[in-house]
C-alpha cells in the first residue's frame, strides 16, 4: 500500500493515495491508479481507476490528453481482424451496435474503459446472459428468445460470419474508435444536445445563458 502523501509508479501505472473511502469509511484505503495509453495515429489517453483496498469499491474513467472535438466514430465489422479495432469509451460515451439493436448509454454509475470491439461484445454478452436468466425465471419466453438471437449473432460476428456496425459518440470528445476502417465526422449541435453526459453536468458559459 502506498503511504499518505506518496506516489508510486508500478509498471507504468501511477498510484496516488486519495485518503478515506466514502463508501465504507476505510482509513487511507482509497487510491487512484492512472495509466497513460499512447495509441498510434491517435494520441495519449489516460485511464484512471479509483479503488478502495478495504471494500473493493471501484470506479473507472478515461480522458483524452489532447484536445479533440465531439465526434461520431463508425466501423463496419466484417471479418475477425475488425474485432481488434480499439475502443476508447469515457463515462460520457454512447455506444451503438446496430444489427443487434443494442445501445449502451452512460448513466450516473457509468465507467470508462480502453478495450477493443471484441471486448465490448463480451461485455454485452455477459449483460445479456444475466438479463436472460432473470427473464427465464419470470417465464418471459419472448425475451428469452430475443436474448438467444442476440447471443447467437454475437458469436457469429466474433467468428467473422455476420457483419456489425459499431458507433460511438461523446459530447465531451473523450471517446473514440481507432482503426484502419474507422470513419468519423463531427457531431451536430442537435446530436450533442440529445446525448447523455453520464455522471457529468454541462455548465453553459455566462454569455450563452
């Protein structure tokens, strides 16, 4: 454990003590782990995770270290190598997976991460498996059937047998897709206004009020 007022750097990860945990009240058990990713042809991204060593509380986010405007990023996954397209998702990023009708919107407890398309599909698969279990217990046959269809489609996408359109949008400009096939454009004002900020609050400048 890092002592109070000290910083440590473990294999490129900076450890910063934050003090007491607001969840369990642990004394000096809260710390933040920070790691900077240098993504080729894109720039530096800082991934930070707040952790309590006592109760296991965890909260993660990512932030661009270079100024980037709010954009819509799109990639068409058509073969297995497309699954390695890098995904940088901050707490304010919205992800859409068109063909399976999945939309991941940021909420108050949203977490950021740096992964790839395959990693996102695995997160979705685990969530759907959990939801399927609950719906099965409730006897909702239609919901179970739909969940099975999505799970099957995900496996076919991972095997390179079915296409998938992946989009990510972030009104704060802290999320992105990175890869050879990725296309991007600036978000319109209407799109920015319609997107969730997750746990963040937008503050309008005085002259815009």
